[in-house]
């Protein structure tokens, strides 16, 4: 309690908290887009519950990782060397997560574009998705995004309470935004393709980061924001044309 009171009296702690909350929310967009696309493939009665479980798992993972902060910081130390390049556990996790995202986004784009989609070589079963399979995939990506999120937090502040508060606030925002975002994506097919394009870009960025080529996230989010702005203009144009057709038909 005394530590919290002393932190509350430090202006730099408040600045770090606000900055970290914004950063965690922005980083959480990647996770939220993936969860929205994945849960929209479930039966409607299970979608909201899957989103709540997925985001709750993200919070639990982040808090567990914060509790083992000294170990997480150690994940940036090289553990193997390939072609004279050292790879840490963080690099390997980012590589695996990036490859998974690229595979998943490519698969979903194929299923959305193909007029008669069939199970692919990695999925011989039905085209639908089981609730447990969705949760497992969400958990895997939660782990990747959580490690990246916590390492980013460590680079911004050394105060554990500030990190915990920022993570909790960011996850609460994700929880509140999950259902509206999922509904918006589900109601607009072109947004689905745009979101899948975002996942491809995020996956490629994770792979690059894992290989040691750091791409500033500001560039990635600027590109995503510009794409979303262009699609918003397209949606407004389509709605205007639909209103004109409806008026002419009347």
C-alpha cells in the first residue's frame, strides 16, 4: 500500500501509466481482431462466451507473465545460434506466432474467396469450427501477444503496479469492445477481408521481429488506420448508392 501511495505522488508514474495504457490498448487491437474473426466462425450462441473466455485468458496470461517478470526479461537472451544469428526464446515464440497468423489468415482468405470452399490439407474435418478448437487457437495467440505486450511494458516502466493497472485497464477495454467489433466485422464482408489483411501484415511483422528485423509498430498501425479510412469511405459510398436506388425504386 505504501508503494502504491508513493507511486501515486509521482507525476512520472502517472505519465508512464497513461502512456502504457494507450500502448497496451493499441497492441491489443491485433489480439482483438484475431479473436473476432475466429469466434465469428462459431455458432452464434457460443460466440460471445468464446470471446469472453479468450479475453479472460489474455488477462490471466499477462498477469502470470508479470508475476514472473525476471524470467520474462530473460527470454530476450539468445539460446540458439543459426547461421551466426542468435535467437532468444522471445524470437522463437514470435516466429511461431507470426507463422501461425500468416497461415490462419491465408486459410481464412481462401475460404472467403473460394465460392465452394473445401477443407484444406491441414484440416480434413468439417468446414466449421469446434468451440474447443477456437479456444485453443485463441490461447496460442494470447500467449504470443502477451509476451510481446509485457516485454514492451518492461521497456517503458520499471514499476510493477503501473504495469498491472495498465494491463487490467487494456483488457477491460478489449472486453467491452469485443462484441461490437465482432458484430461490425460479421455484418460487413469487406471488413472481414480487410481484417484478414491486417492479420497477414501483423504475422509478417512478427516473423520479421523474430528474425531480428524490427519494424516500428507506428508504421504498421498507420497503414492499418489508412486502410480502415479508405474502407470507411467505400462503405459510405455504397450506402449512398443504396439509398439512391431505394429512392428511385420508390
